[in-house]
C-alpha cells in the first residue's frame, strides 16, 4: 500500500469538512437527491467524518492525502468546491432583501427560471 503525503488539496478538503456550512450543504443535497424530508434527514446530520467520507468517495481515493497525487481527484474536489460555492450564493440570494419575488423553496433555493444542473458527486 502506497502512503501519500497530503499537500494543499488535502488541507483544502480537510478545511471543507470542518466547515459546518459545507456539512449543511451535504444534508440539503442528500435530501434533495434522495427526495427525503427534513424529518428523514435533519440539518446537522453530516458530521465532519461523514463529510470526509463523502469527499473521499466522490474523489475515488482512500485518503484525502491522495487528492494531491491524482489529477482526477483534484478535478473532482474542484467540482465539489464549485458546487458548494454555488449553493452558498443561492442561500445568500434567498435571504437577500432585493425585492425579488421569485418563489423560495423549503430548502432555500429560489425556483429557477430554467433547469439547473444538480450536484451529482456528493
């Protein structure tokens, strides 16, 4: 078994897993993907270890340190971060007093005017 030394990407993944907002994103994404209710999967369900497991699974690695040594895993981490950042922007728009009258769903997402691509990896 090869032992990898983690670098910048492993640290980036670890910091993401420590972020409570990222774990909330995982809760909401899993609810939406699996059509679960809030009572089926409450906010706060994903702990730091659950987030680490999700990232490793999505990136196809056995440890976050391996992300620094695989172009595919690095690209997937970039995608995860981009999807999370898009979700954060949607959350901010949903609570922003802009006078926008589009409907806000129970998960805080504004109803899209056109279909959006779902996060598929976590």
